[in-house]
C-alpha cells in the first residue's frame, strides 16, 4: 500500500519536529510560537486534495510552517482583539448619552437660527467660505464687491454666530484674521 504525499509530509514533520521547532523558534523569536505553528501546519497538511510528489519533504514542511506562521500573523492583525470580561468595566463608553445628544441637537438648531439671521451676502459668504472652503475672491466676484467687503461680512457673520451660541467673541483679540486663503 502506497502512502499519500500528505501522509509522508506529516511523517517528516513528526520525525524532524525538534529540529524544525528550533529553526522556527529562531525565525519567529519564540519557542511557543514555533510549537503553535507546527501544530497548525500538522493540521493543514492533513487537509486538502492529493499533492504531487515532493523532492525535499523537510524543506517543504519548513516552508509550509513559514507560510502558516504568516497566515496566523495576518489573522491576528485582522481579528479584533478579545476583551477579557473582567476588563470590560474599564472600557469607557464613548457613545453620547441622551443629554449630550439633546445638547448637540440644540446647538445645531441655534447655529441654523444664527445663520438665518444674517444678511443674504453675509450668509452666502459664511456658507461658501467657512463651511465649503471656497476662496473669498470667488464670493466677492459673484456679488460684485471687493474682497475687503466679503472679509468684513465674514467677520460680522462669525461674531454674530459666536454671540448667538454664547461663545466668547473670538475676534476681539485681533489674532483671528479672515484671510484670502
């Protein structure tokens, strides 16, 4: 009765286990990792269809173990790390609570109301320059005014919105400038 190539490879792994484990431990940096990889390689060699003849069985088994180690490493990187249930109470819940959600919704309503109070040109300048990041020159050209006029509109819009939200006047210290960029 002839033995399959897979059986011969598993026999080679068993016969060369000590030498393969040492070689893998040097390569992987851990004897425990080498043992795990050889165990997984044993299992994988027992699965699948028939293989053709292999000239260097020990080399084949070593290469199969290296490939197995690579597969295990990739699987560990992709899989979410298990959380010990004892540590679960230490993980903060970052989801907003009902109070924070209501507060955020209120702030959004107040921002919309503040923007609605602006003049049409101020609102357009604010939405296009601040929110959408369009150049001031484009907004000025669209309204047929100077860049300096749109800068003034932006300044007034920002101050108005900050005050409506109960924020400190962010432009009072003159460090904030509405630039052309």
